C-alpha cells in the first residue's frame, strides 16, 4: 500500500471544507434561536439546551459529512 499525496490533499480539503460549513451552519442556527445559546449553557447551566445543541451539532455534522463525501 503506497502513500498517495493526492488522496491526502483531497482528505484535507474536504475536512477543512466540512469544518467551515459546519461552523457557518452553527452560527446561523445560533442567530435563529431567540436566546443566547452560549449564555444559557455556560452562565445559566441549562443542561437541556446543551443536550439539544449537542444533538443539533451532530445532525449538522452528519448532513455535511454525507454532502461532502
């Protein structure tokens, strides 16, 4: 099995693209919610919201992984 630089570069490009799209999607979903997600989770210790945001993040990540793949 040989190392192929073109496959490695493609993986890096798609990983970077996925992270950028994920970051943009998360910011958009944060702006669409009526409350400050970070303030609610960190300052008010809202565990239910933290779980919801975690599952939302997983969903966004799965969608982006399927689209980029």
